[in-house]
C-alpha cells in the first residue's frame, strides 16, 4: 500500500508538496516542544523554510544553530527539499 501511494505521488508530481506538508507537520518533533510552542507560522517558498518566532531569545538560539536544524531536516527529508532556513 505504501509503495503504491509513493508511486501515485510520483506519477502526479506531488512528491515534493507531500514532503513539504510532512515537514511542516513534523516541525514539533524535529525541534522540540519548547521551540515549536514559540513558532507561529511556517511555510516553504523556493526551497526555503520560513519560520516566524515569537521569542527573541529562541530566535537568536535558532539563528546560531541554523545548520544543526538544517541537518536534521536533510537527514529526514533529503537535501533537495529545503536549502535554507529563514527565521523572522
């Protein structure tokens, strides 16, 4: 069943969109409860993940650990899905 679903996504060229939605849904598991609770808006545009952060200290911490978060995303979803993170 899973392989049929993956083939269907590939046939209709929806694989990337499905992975993008999956990444946004899995954000709390990737970064943890503390950071995700201070995140209000996530969206992907031009292979960049835009993340709105409510807390200044959390935003600063994420900016300093940007590569670590990007590596977590690459491990789970591959390097082609997201090329950059933007915290605002």
